[in-house]
């Protein structure tokens, strides 16, 4: 076999390998894109206020980066929403004005005031962050930080920032603002109640599993504040 034939055969093999490689890459990209679209459709069915978005990554390469970016944003947001919602039923907060807490903390309420101050600060920091994330601009900023390649950045934006997603986050934002108002009212009013009891401890008696008052004005003010919490 002369050199020309050898070169020709080698060239054919190289060309065949190139075609196979290109074919493999094209098929892999189409498969990844199809899997990505399918997975996004599945997570779009989830409820941001109660579901878990921390699902297994179904794609590879840069498509996995797109998938991970979408899931991480939604998962962090969803976890945050669920945590601030749980604040309203947190046992320590709901029992802050209970007979047991009055008994254990005493009428100086050192631990109670410390808890309310810390809880208010951490709660507002978390919920303000979530409210800020409840919009298109925040999602775009997150995507731009995570994905530099223009094609995959645009793909992520197209899949993540849909009209339905924006509407959903706007509704969640309204819910978060309502929760913020209610929790802050509970915390602030609870502090008012404790200050009232602290300032009038000589007019308060703990007995028979309840708090009793010697002064009608203190009793009336106490009930007024308790009703303010109950209204929420």
C-alpha cells in the first residue's frame, strides 16, 4: 500500500471520527435540552410556599448549571418563605404571654425581652430579603452572577423568568408583606404587654394558673393589648 492510500485511509478515519463526535455532541445537547425543559415543567407545578425544590440534577455540563441555578434560587426562596410563615406559630413566640412564661421569667422579663428583640431583628432581615427577591430584577441579577455564557444565560432567563413565575412571586410578595405586618404586631404588642406588667408589677398577682390585677386601669390596658394581638 503506497503512502497516498495510507494517507487517504487515515483521512477517512479522522473524518469519520469527527462526524461521530459532532453527532454525539448534537445528540447530547438535544437530550440535555429536552431533559431540562421536562424538569422545569415539573418544578413549575410545585408550590413555592410549601414544596421542596432541592431535586436531583437531571442534566449535565452547562445545562446542569442552568438547571442548578433555577433550582437553587427557587429552593432558597421557598425555604425562606416557609421559615417566616412558621414564625407565626413558633411556640416560644405564642407562649411569651402565657402564665408559664410569666412565672418562669419573673416580672422583669429579662429573657423575654431579649428573645423578642432578637426575633424581631432576624425575622425582619429574612423577610425583607425575601420580599426583595420577589421580582424579575432580582432573578436576573442572580442569573447574571451564576452564568456568564450568553446562550446559557438567555436559556436560563427564558425558563426561569416567565410571566407565570413573576405573577406567582408577586402573589407571594403580598403574602410576605401581610405576614411581616402580623408578626411585627405580635412582637411589638407583646413587648408593650410585658412593659405594662413590669411597670405595674405591684398591681399584678400570679395565682390559680392565671394573672390577676389589683388595678382596673392596668387590667383594662392589658386586655386592650391582648385583643390587639388576637385581631391579627
